[in-house]
């Protein structure tokens, strides 16, 4: 379903990056990086208008010829970005939401690890595995 | 129209297009915007019907000439331009500058020949300064050249030095003329009947309407709508905002009904533009870069002020049909959607998107702006590479404006890659490089590596940063700026090291090496042509520094305070409370060193370096980076093996005194010079500071003795510079010459010598001696000069067998087998003195080399007798019990030399070095036992010593000035030493004290033992090694009974027999039956009275075998008391006693005369055993015939 999943820390530094096609990684990283502008903008305007803070899903950040980029921000300003292939029109907004929710929950599981230092990059094979499952829609 | 204009604002819809920038304002109501452009493809005029602001209305040509010919050419070009734009052009002007050639190079003049009339920046150079060139002359020159007669344009002629004061008025007049033409056209159009108007067409529509029925209702409406929209355009340009709004609104209505989407879009856009003009009159291009010199001074600014003031007067609410800010964006969106329905209107759509984005920016709707900009990318246009680049640059510019710096950087990077893409016929690496550099902020990259390293948090996206930096290196390299390439590669390695894989590290390092081979990297900022400064980058990771320590000087070179500051430790010498712990003393390493360095001394910093690369790394020219005082660092070169920590020492010499800061070190590796500052390395202090004190001398010390093989760990062991070892027999003395050489450059002005050992000071002074005056007379010691110090060494030891203490003596080790005490022994008519005399005299007289055994046997002969001098066991000659502790002892000492001089001395510092002395003290002789015996005279006594030769050699012993004897190795013998008795003068003080107690007795002991020690001089000579020595009896312990013999009697005896004074060694001869009158006079020599004295006269016979017979009742009779009590004897007082004796039988008799007193004179309790006994010595001998 998804092409790429990325977790970005509150200082906008990459914490985790995973994509189906490793050759595409640099390209997708550029896309995720530039989508952060939109995320930040949405967060800024969101806080101004005092919208529902429990709504973590940001919706589509922007779309490109080939990809659509969706964003999700936790209350601790950890950003999740999922890139979906534009050609996959069958995918619905609800599915994206559920992907984000799953991602959030495995992320929460991961940071509960007492050996994890907050702010460190995530390097864990089981985590990788679970993210891959989410991406392919097997989770 | 195929040339997009990304720079457009929606306000440009209201602008009159003029090819050269200027501004105009008319009247009070109309605000006219003039847009000056430098380039205008004539095709763009084709869209002039669609949107009138695209038409070129005016032309101003600027030119420079210096000849008639050139002027003609310029006029021709101007005319041809007029022809080119003739369809739309309203009016034109030419501004011509006469070059006087005074300061223009010919090339510049020739430039003006092929000069395109469209103004270029460099053609606007109008000098502001009034020059001193004569005006008259210039006017003449201006008149000299005349434009050709067919040149119809109004031209203004200036000299190139002219201030052009009237240029502005001329241009205003030009703008006015443009305006009035426009105004007349507008009026003309507005007067046309809307039903009659012809159909206005966009360029690509021309074919579409061929053959269509123009009279149909639909098409009529279309014509009307389009014309209404056109009128709106004209009104907008002519400054009639409200009218234009009305026209546009009407046009929208009309066009919507006929589904004329393209024009509907244009009408919407016009409506938005007019509304925006009302709402945001001040949107301006940020023009500043290309403005120059005099032209800008007046007009553009004035135009701003005019527009602001006049537009403020328009009440925004009053303007009918004006759109709300939200509606503007909504309409623009609609317009763009309508445009997008026409493939040929792509450029219009793109431009509209940009314009909409700019309005969003103005409204602070970043997301809206972003969607408009995002839309631009989707529009498929056939554009040249240059135009594509422009599109990306504009996008990035706008993204930057809305704060989307990442997106902006992304676009910049795309633009950069376009510059050098294979499709680009003219790759431009330098542009590519500049754009890459501009995209740094979006990637959270900073040109300054220190900023990158300082932020502990890693913020950027490392893989993208690495990618960008690598591309930057390539761009710099292709640009031909290899210094830059080296710099960026160094930067990449410095900042991204931790994010690089091992193979990347290696590959990039090798790349750096090859780049640096073209241009060596140095830690200096690079300045680009556009003024950007590239700060230096340093290879702090190649090699990695894992240890950095400042080294203290070697202990013997360390400076010390001459006067040690007294530490105030409070009233307590020790307190268990650690006050420091309350202060939370942190154990962090201190940046300030607690030791000192010395000016002109070689100082060391030790480093530990690790080469992380998989190949051998040569690091050359390593120096220390310092600040503060002058420091001369010595460069080092090291070859580091892969992945092995390598220690390295960097040396340097401070050239001044004061505070020195060590900031890091510099390296030269992989062809790059780096300054590795500790501040930018983790786990180090930012800098280390150390105090450098003024120069001190250095001294070399040598001794004449061989060095010790080993030395034990002794206090301050570290200062030792050399050592000396020596073996001495106890009592032997020798000299050691210590040579001091000043090896520094500072004279030694102060030298203090002291000895340190664990010995007690008195003994220490005995062993080590030197002449302080001698060494001081050799000061100051100039550089390279030497001084010598003689150290006298004496092997001082206790020659007395310490196993025999006072208690032993008291408990009667000597006398155990005898009931009588030593006193009684000596009190008895002992024959020992005479026996001692005779055999020794005889043996020594007869045979010099008297054998100890003989001597001993003679003693032994007395053993059976009363004398207890020779107790069995310890006296047995064969099994002489050598004192078991008499083994070789080793004395260790340090001769400490404190020296200083020059400025260091003034600062109160000195250096300390020491010579380690090992003195092996070999036992020579030992007095295993001793006793005292009364001598023949009252002024002397005999000290009888058992002396053991502890060496294995034959020893010759001189025990008086004239007497000597030989002792075999490991054997002992007994010698009598005549010693003067201790005179009373030494003891007066004691007797003076009435309340003398036990302490006094100890004092008495001491005085007496010192007395003996000072008089007895035992000198020995080892025959085989020719060594001589001297033994002392210092510390000899005496029993109270011995003391009475040792010291002079306080009583002075005066004994006469029959009136003849008794002399020692002279027996009195008399016959049996003779009456002998013994007259005894006693006088007290002390200065205090003696009390409770008992004088006894006793007669006895000595059988010369140790047995004395006191039972003489049958042999003699006495008349007069033999025992007299003297209650007190005043000082200097005298007492006398007379008694007579008659001997019945011949024989050898002796008289023992003694006075006894209890020990404590003050008490009446008399205890004879512990009291004092003073005898008349020697006993009177009477030979009765």
C-alpha cells in the first residue's frame, strides 16, 4: 500500500526511514524532507486556530505526479510521514488513518523500551519488520 | 506567446508596459503603474488583446556614442526597434550619452556599437559627480554630432559626465504622453457600441473561429463579454480601479453564460488584480539589486509615496464589486482551473499561479501559496532548459517567502541540476554551484563546520546532506575551483564523519587526497566572487584524537616555591571533616593545570591518536595551537597505522612567562592542513591553560662515586638525578666530590644544600658533612661553568653492644654468680688493677703482638677470685658471642640541592634535584662489654673494654696514644683504657641542686658518659685493606656504682701515716709492733654541705687471688674509732680523724678508707647499698715486717 514510512523527531531530524524500494530511498527522503514544510505550516496554523488537538492526522500534505504524501503528528510533535503511490487510487483515507494509528502504536511500543534513549535513531529489526508489514498492508 | 514571465504580479495587469523602467503619476486621481522591462519578445505582444498589460507601449533607448557614425547607427537601431514593436508602441524616447573619451576605454565605445537599445544595467552608468571639465567645451562637443534627419524620435543628449538634471522631467513628459494615448484609446473603445464590436481573440483561437457564425446570439455575447473584459483591462491600466471592477464583474457574468472559459478566467484574474490593487496597494517587487546611480533617486520612490497617499484616500469599503481577500484566492483558483482547460494557455496558467501565490504570500496564506506553487509543477510546458531553471528559481524564491525553506532548497537543487543536465546545451557549473550553496539552509547545513559540530543534536537529514555535499564537491571541481572542492570535501569529512559508513569514509578520504593533490587545503577562509565566505574546515576525525594531556616537567626540573607558603589548616592538625565534600567538589578535569611550565624549557603535551582509515596515514607538521604568550612549537611527523591508538608527544618551548592557553593542534594529512581545536572535539576541555614562570637555570650533577645499582623507594625519590654508593667500615670516613655544572642559560645565584634521610638529625649530621661556605663562595655559577662540592662521609655507628642495657647491668649480668655487687667488688681490695697492669704491661711490653687469648687467660686466672669482671659464658674466648645484630646496615640519604637564579629567582622559584646516597656501613669493631676499675691514682680510672673485631681481617687497635694491639678477625679482646676521672667542675650544677632526684642521676649518667666518650679514642686499622677508622664510646651506659668511680670524689682526702703523706704505689714499711698513726683529713669540695657521712677505716689482707681477709683481729689492733659519723660537712669544710694501729704479725696489709653517704642526702634513712661511697684510692698498703 505505502511506498515509504518515515518517523521524524520533534527537531525535524530523521528518526526512522523505511521504503519498499531501497534504490528510491534518497529520492523519497527529499520528498519527506520537503513535506515537513507543510507539516510545520499546518502545525503553526493549527495551533493558532485552536483546532481539536486530539486530531493527529494531518491529511494529505501534498501530491506529486507519482506519489501522495500523508502526515500525522503525535502530541509530542513526533511526525509520521507515509508516501503512497499516486497510481493506487483504490486506497482510501480511512486506510491511511489506520496505517498511521498502527504506526503510532508500534512506535509507542518501541519507545517504551527502557534501553531506548529518546532522540536516538530507531534501529531495530522487529520494528523494521512491523513497519514493513504495515506498508504492505499485512498488519 | 511562448515565453513565460514568472515575475509577474497580479498588479501588473494594471501596468503599462514600457521597455525601460520609469514611473509616472498623473493628476490626483489616476495612479499609473509603469513596468520597465529589459527584454520583451515581440511574440508576447500577441496576447495584448487578451490581457492588455502584455502590450509594449513605450520604448526608451539608452546609448552612448562618441562619433557621428556611431550616433547614426544608434538612431538606426532605435528606429528598427520602433518598427519591431510598431503594433503596440505608443511613443518612444532615446537617451543618448556622449562619451568624451576621457576615461572610457576604446573597448567600451565599441561595445556601444553593437549595443542593443533595450537598456542593460551597465548602460545606465550615469556618473553623479560633477566633473571639472569645462562646460562650454562639452556643449560644443554635444553640438558637434547631429542625429540623422530621418530620426524622428525625441532624443535627449547628455554628456557622460552630465548630472542629467532634466532627465526626470523628460521622462515624466514621456509617461504623460503614453498615458494620454492610452486614455484616448480607452475612451475610444468605451465609446464603441458593445453590440458592434469585433471578437477579440487570444493568439491560438484564431483558427477556432474561422467560418463560425459571428452573428449568433452566443457569439455576440462572447464578443460583448470579451470587449467588456478588455475595457476593464484598459481602465485598470489607466488608473480607474472602480470602473475596471465594474467592467470585470459584467464581463464575468456575460462570459459565464456563454461558457467562454479562457476569457472567463482572464476576467476573473482581472477582477482579482483590481481587487488586490484596492486591498494591497503596496505589493512591490523587491527591487533593489539592479537599481543604480541617479535614476532611482527620484522617480521610483516618489511613485511609492504617491501611490500610498492617493490610494489611502480611496475607502476600500466603498469600492463596489471589490472582492474580499478570500474571494480573490477563490477566483484565482477558478481562473487557473479555466486556463488549465486550454493546453495553449499553459503559460498564462503558470503565470496566474505565480501571481496567485504572491497574493497568498501577501495574505499570509502559506498553505494556499504552496498549493498554487505546487500546481506550477504540474503544468506541462515545452520550455527551454533556461526557462525551466528560471521556473525552479522563482519557485524556490516564493517558497522561501512562505517559509518553506526545505521545499525552496529542493527547488534550488533541482534548478542546480538543470544547469548541468545533459539536455542543457550550455552547462554552467558555477551557477549550479551557487544554487547548491544557496540550498544549504533548507538542508540545515551551515558553511561553518563549527556550527555544525556545536549543535549536539543532529538536526538535518544526514543522507541528504551527504548527497548534497558530494554534489557540491563535484560542482566545485567542474567549476575549476579545486580549492573549494578540497574545502567542501574536508567539510564533508569533518561534519558527516559519524554518518558515513566505513567504506564511504575510506573512499571520501581517498577522494579528498586526490582533490588536495591539485590544491592543498589550508585552514583559511575562502572568499567567493559573490562575496560568500567559506570558513575553514578541519579534519578533526582523521586522525581522531583520543587523548590529550599536558605533561608536567620532570620532577627534578619542576619549579618549586622557594618559600613554601604556609598552609592554614586551622587550629587542628587533622580533622576528619572534609570541608571539600560539602562544596560538592567536582571531579571534572580542570582546564587550568595545577603545575607550572618554565620559560625556555622544553614542555610536552602527550596525545593519543587513532587512525580510523583502513590504510596507513601520514600526519606531518603536527604542532600545538596556543594563544597567550609566545610559544614555539616543534613540528612532528607521525605515521599512523590503521586503527591502532598511537601515542605521540608534541613539544614546544614557551618564550615568555605568563599564561599560556593550549587550544589544540594542527595537522597536515591527506594533503589538507587542519587546525584541530579541542573546543570542537567531544570529551575534551575547550582549552587548557597553564602558567609559565620566568626562566630558571638547569644544573647537571655528577659524583665521584659509583652509582648505586638500586635504590629503595624513598620519599621524594623522583627528584633524584644521580646516585652514589659507598661501603664504609664503621668509624671510617671518606670524601665524595660532587660536580655541579650549569647546563642552562641562566646563572645559578642560589644554591641550598640539605640532606634528607630517615636518621635522627644528630646522627645524620655525623655521617654527612660539607662546607657550606665553600660552595657559597663559588656562586654565582655562570652558564656552562662548574662548581664542586665535597661531601664528607663518616660511617657513624653505635660501637657499644646495645644488647646490654642499663637494666642488665643493674640486674647483674656481670655479677650474677657473685653475691657482691660491682661496687662491693671494687670496694673490696681488688687486685684487678694491679693484675691488669702487670700482665698487660708485661705482655705488651714484651711482645707487641700479644695474643688476645693470653690476655684473656690472664683474666681468667682471676675468675676464681672475687672479681666478677669475667662472668662465664659471655667471656669464653673460643665461643665469643659476637653481637648478633652487628650486621651490615645500609644508610640511605638524599643530598638535596635547591638552586635558582635569574628571573626565576626573582619570581620566587627554584628547582630541586637530589643525589641519592647509599652508604653501606660494615661493622668494624664493637665494644661488647665494659666496666670501670679504679686506677692507681685518684685522678684516673680504668675503663675496661671487651672489644670484638667484627671484620674478617686482622685489626690493629690503638686504644691510647701509645698502646695498640692486634685482634684477629671475628675475635675479641679486653683492653684497659686509663681515663681521667670526670672532674667535679662538670658536675657542680647537679650537686648545686638540693632537690636532686632520679632525673639528676640520669643527667649525671649522661655527663659522665660524654666525658668518657670525649676522652677515649679508639682507632683501628685494618691491615689488609689499609683502612683506618675511629670508634667512639658515645652513649656508654654506666651504673651508679661505676659513676662513683668515674667522677672525681667530692671529698678530698689527705691521709698521713706517721706524719708521712701516703702516696700511691708506695707501700709503707713498718715493723710488727710499730704504732702507726693514721691521720685522715677530709674536705668537701662541693659547694653544698654533705650530710650523714660515715667514715670507715678498714684493714684487710689481699691474698692476690681474689680473696680478701677482713678477719684481722689477731693480727692487729686499732686505737681510736674505725667508724666515725660526720653529721654535716660544710662546703670547704674539713673534718679529720685520727686512729692508731699496731700490727702484730708481719705481712702485707691494706687500709681501705671510705666515706659513705646515703643517696638522698636530705633524708635520714641511710641505705648503704644505694648510697654513695667515696674511697680513698688507692688503698693504703702497709708492708709489715
